[in-house]
C-alpha cells in the first residue's frame, strides 16, 4: 500500500454483514467503514443525550482572534450530542456552538468523546454551528501565530482542555441515563426570508463583483434575488414509543446576524433552538448548519438586534413546522458509514508568500492571522492526514456529516441522490479546509475562493464520497 501522502483519495467503505460487528481497519482508528445492526436485535437500540457549557471566559479570543475578544456573555454556548447504542460500537453525534474546530482540534474532540462513550473516533461526528462571536480552534495555526509576538492568541489551550474534560464527563453521565429508541421520523418545512446566496452580484463574464455577506445594508444588493439556496429546514427525530426523545434539525445558512462586539452569543439559530428546548425540556434538540459556504442571511439582515429577533423567530417557526410533519415509524436497522478522503491544497497557496503575509506588521490583524490557517492545511495535506466523512442510516433516512464549509450545491446534490427519502446534512465538521466551492466557482473569484484552502478538484472527490456514503 502506498503511503497516505502519495494518495489523493482514500476509499475504504466496508459493509459489515454481521449485525453489531465493528469492521477492523488497515488505517487505524479513523478508518472508513460501515457497520449496521437491526434495531430489534438483543437489547434493542438505546439513546443517550448529553450537553455541557462551552462558553469562553472573559478575554478569550473570538473567531480565531481577529475580532474583539470576549467582553460579556449575552447567552451561553453549548455542546449537545447523542450516543446511539445497539448498532455495533456506540455512535456519537455532537454539535457545538463554536465558529470551528480545525485539524488537530477536531480530532481531539472526536477522541475525547469516543473514549467516554467506549467507541472509536471514526464513529464520532463533531460539528460546529459556526457562530462568529465564539471560539475558533486550530492548534497548528495557533502555534504559527504565537511566533508573531504582536498578534493575539487564536485560543486558550487551558480552556480548550477544560471543555474536553467536561465533554468526557457529560458523555459518561449520559450513558447511565440511556433510554430505548424504538421509532424514527423525518420532517421538513420551508423557512421564509432567512437564507440568501452570497454570490449573486456578477459582471458580464460571471466574475463576482461584491459578496452579499451575513448582513447587508446596500439596497442594490438587498434587491437582488435570493439565488440558489435550500429553502427547507429538515428534522430527524428519535422516539421511545410515542415519546420524542431527541430531534436533529438542519438548515443551510451562515448563522450570524451580527458579531465583532465581544458579546458571546449562540446567535439566531442557537436562540431558536434554545427556545424550542425550553418548550420541550425532555427532548434533546440539536441544531446543525448545512452546506452554507455560499449562503447567509444578508438579503434579510441589516445587522441590528431587531433583525436578530426576526431571524430567530423565522428559524424557530421552521423547527416547529418541520416537527409538525413528523410521522414516526418503527426503527428496524441502523447503519454507520464513514469515508476517509485526502485532499490536495489549493496550488495558489505558497508557503513562502503566506509567511511573508504574517510578517507584514503594517497589515490588519486578520490579514496577518488568516495565512496561518492556510499554512496549517498545507502541512496537514503534506502529511496525508485524511478527513473523515460520515453517514448515519436509519432505515430509509440518512444524516450526512461533512467537513468544512461546502457550497449549498453539495447539499442539493446529496438530496438528489435519494429522491423521496430524507437526507439531513450537517456541514462544518473538521474545518481545516475552510470553504469548499464547486470547481466552476473558482474562476469567478471572491472571498470564498480566496479562502478555499483545497484544490478545485476537491469537488470531484467530495461528490464521489457523498455518493458512496448515501448508496
């Protein structure tokens, strides 16, 4: 077998023919594979919900350090997850109110939760909601930034470790409260006036002129159409008999109304989820951000507190409407699949030029810090460290777990592969690559292309992986 660093694509999907058997791997704990078990097998399926506080302390960096650090907390940040028991080794799914977990940080979370749940890291999916008044963690980038003595910290290592320890404790405690899961259901509802495509302002040749960001006050940009979005909020829920015990919601939009003021907040998507949680305290509500690399609320958001309230209400209504369409059916089989991929860095990124940008002390802090994240990805690719994609199959329903910030086109592609069957997509897993545009968008330029750390050919690999995970 050639070394990983020489392989552009690692393809190791193996389906177990024995219910409850964990497929061994040639590639170690993160190897791709699939295991399945009948829900009616001995002991049945059980589910354990966990949560813990991950609010950063006063003074902690936000969004990687290039915006104002924590000066206060408007509402707490949480990590929330589920452990599924009874389909081979435990399966863990977790969503975090942070901007991102990148490279080694993402791996550390998966290992910690796996250890607590008694499973392996390849059976753990960890995803960030991607609010910006929240931590962004990449140890490799932080080490590079620390060499520039005048730049702020990317994150505080002690706080990060405390979060990992609290996560282990939360998962261990949750396992003692596991309850049966007998039924599953999927629902969806249209969300009005939240999502809009960021890349609709183009010149005659198709190149991007101006990005319509998370907020927008330019009347001309606001007046442009929504563009390509996924208008549906989707939900998959788990039941113990007739009792709903957990619900996973997903919608594709950047979840920021405003940020940069030092006030920690889960923002409008998190606030909507919390409102629903208060209404149903005995049901664990999880919110995932879908493929939102080119999607934000800019057409409907002027960055004011009133806009945050409106957006919160619209997401909340979408959650309630999607749940109203849930029709539980007996859960008969659960299958977990993973796929490892090794991507190549964007050839436009050069190590020397990136280091020069970091050294340029006359530049803005953000312009000097962001190259460190690009360098971290380049070094990871050179080592051949794969990204792990996953899919949880619940009879005919599927939850797809993807890394980074893929464009919404990948979500629409995944759903088109399974017409008439629910596919709920969670993006913002391992955030190392930052944006993942489609190949066709690279010539159009723009912010998302400038911060796409992987090569245009990434689209081909990602589409192939999605197709196999959902087959």
